[in-house]
C-alpha cells in the first residue's frame, strides 16, 4: 500500500462561496481532528483557497485546487497557475472529466498540468475513467491505459510518490449510480499493472489510487475495503457535512 492513511478528497466543484466554505471547514474540524489516520483534502473554488489556507490547520486538512493552468506566468487572461498556487495548496486535481469534456482539455494539457503541479510542489490527483459507451464496448482497460500513459508521459519514477490516480468512471459521476466494488477492483488492477509496466513494481506501489463517482456515506466502506483502493474522491456527498464526516469516520476505521 502506498501509505497507511486513507486519502479522502472533497471536490466541492462550483459550489459554496467564500463564507460558506469557511463555515463548512469549521463545522468539520472537530470530527477530522479525532480521525488521525485519514488525510482529508478539500477542493473548494479557487476563490476560497487563499482564505481557507489561512484558516486551515494543515495537520487536519490539506487543500487542493480544482484546476490551474500549466504555464507558470504570462499573458493568459483569467487563468491561475500552479506557481501561483504553490504554498496555498498541497494537491491539484488534473484531468477531471468535467474539464476534459466540458472544457475540452486534451492529453497534452493534462500532461502539462501534471508536470506543472510537480514542478511547484503540488501533488497532482490525475483523474481517469471511461464513458458509458466505452464501458459498454469493453474498452475500459484500454481507456485507462491510454489516459495513464498520456497523463504521466513526462513523470519520472522519483516523482511517483507525489502522484495520486483517481479512477472515476464518467457514467458514475454525479449520477447516483456508483460502480460496483468488483468493477473498481478490476479497474484498479489495470491501473496498478500499467504503472508496474511503466515504472517497475517498486515505484508503482508508491502511487496512491482512489475511487470517485457517486460515493455516499452508505457506499464508502465497500470501496475503502476494495483491494488496491487507498481512498475516495467525493463530489456531491462532500457538500453534506454529516455525510462527509461519516465518510471520514469510515475511512479512519478502514485503516484499523
Ligand atoms: P460525485 O462526483 O461524487 O458527485 O459523483 C465525483 C467527482 O466528480 O469527483
């Protein structure tokens, strides 16, 4: 296993304003303080990152950017770079399907973002996953391999311990229809085997692999006990403090 702690990432997407984000963090602090065997990462809107970074106790929570541009600076109106986020966040989500499909990010953009994150001491959370059509056509393994090879093309072995791979089947995101733990186990096996082929077993084992897609407090436990799964990427359920706290508690128990 890549690390003992389970990794639970809350992706708030384009929800919660600065004040609401701050209140939410405050609300969850008590639960998370008691759950030391879980690494809890919050991904609020870019606008909230600066203020949360001043409020947050880094021993309880880490922060993640939901997105960033891969160049460090320059004439790129409206963009925020990984270099600007350095020191504010510890993680950065890269290649989320909403970025790939709604904002047309391609493998080259994603590869550049993975590198920009690592160059700026930000751990990339590289999201990969198949569409419903690809799944129905039996292409899941091929898609995962292609997205891994594409996203990690310029990553060297020594950087792998800072890389997180999130298996997020696109048909399971925000649909209420999560993958079956057996499907997740199968996909994670493909991911770990591909990493082994690319980097060798010693390095591949350092990579943290998590699952995302309609995770709730009721289903979190089954994924966390799935072979090879080191944590969860939670969207909708992370906006419900009770559910998210329950997920963190389940993750803590899963490490015992
Ligand atoms: P969901 O989102 O939990 O709402 O399906 C997951 C994600 O987008 O990472």
